[in-house]
C-alpha cells in the first residue's frame, strides 16, 4: 500500500514537473513572440487574437465597421472620379515586419468633400484583403492618406495574375530584408500613379484599419479594375514574410457600399 502510494506520488510529481515545465516553455514562447511581434498573422498573435493582445486593439474584436470586407455594391450613385493630385516622389521603402511600405514625400493629396488627405505611404497584402463580389486577388495595394487632424482615407488597388508589373519590380528590387531599416527608393509621382488603373471606377464605403488598432472612420475607395502582376512577383513578396499578410474578411453589418 505504502509502496503504491509512494509510486503514484512520484508519478504525480513527475507529471506535475512535466506539466509545469511545458507551460513555462509555452509562457516564454508566448511572451517572446508578443515582445517580438506584438501582433501578427499566425498562431497566438493572429487576427482572431488581436483584440485580446492589447486593450488598445479592442475595436479589432468589437467594431461593427471593420475592413476588409467582401465588396458587393448596395447603391449605384455614379461616383465622380477620385480627386487625386499625386505630385511628389517616394522617399524610402521599409519592411515593418507586417508589410513592405513605400513612404511618400509630403505634397500628394486626395480631396474628399473639400477635405484634403495627404498621401503618406502605400503598402501591400497577399492575398488581397478585400474581395470583390466574392473574388480574392493575389495582391492588394493600400494607399494611405491622412488629414492634418488624422482622419484617414485609403485607396486600394487589386492585382491579378498576368504580366510582370514594372513599377512593382522597381519596389521589389529594393525590398529591405532587415526590419524597420529604411532603404532609399526613387519612384516619381508618375511611377506612383502608374500603379493605379486608368479606368477610374471604384467602390466607396466606410471601414477601418485592417491592422491593429483596427480604428474605424476610415474612408475606403477600392478601384474596380485590377492591375497586372506576375506569379513570380507575388511569390517574391510572399517569401519575404513566409506567410500571408491579409486579415480575414469581416462582417459588413449591412453597411452601405456605393459604386
Ligand atoms: Zn493595408
């Protein structure tokens, strides 16, 4: 009886040790990845965990006007073309650990309802974050604009597989592999405009940032026409991170989507 008790006690001790060792290792792993990435696209820092990672990210979980969405127009208003005035060149390109971002010299603007939004940067997601009528695309570019007060407007461009894209090639050639180290890149304002389609039809809706803190009240404008990118170019972008960097589709909550 005594022997059995001793045996089972020592088994319990071993079990306990094993369990506590495992959970400690798990804790260290979680802690390290939180410190390293804060948030990401995979595992315990992936999109379904964003709102729990930091209280400042709560909108990622409770927001009702989140992006991306599956875009299906709800109203046809014959929208006037976007009032873009891109006059400045790029400054540098940076790998921020989540995407590759081209920063723009100040002076390029998008005007909406007499409010001036300045183009700050553009960056990429693979595959596309938004879908159009249920279709996902291999790549999506986001041109991020902000007013002086900090209100945001995004212009999105979808890319479909086809011919190699010469402007994308220029950017990809400068990919910084090291995180947060800016590399100088020279794209003219004409190069930047050439990333956008010549057919200016677009969808318009209210949404959010697609990355934490998922802030809302962002004006989204998504071009209907896709630009071309080669399979190799998409793969090259994917290989920088080794995983997709798109947030899953969010509920539209019956939002108005104008075309
Ligand atoms: Zn984005």
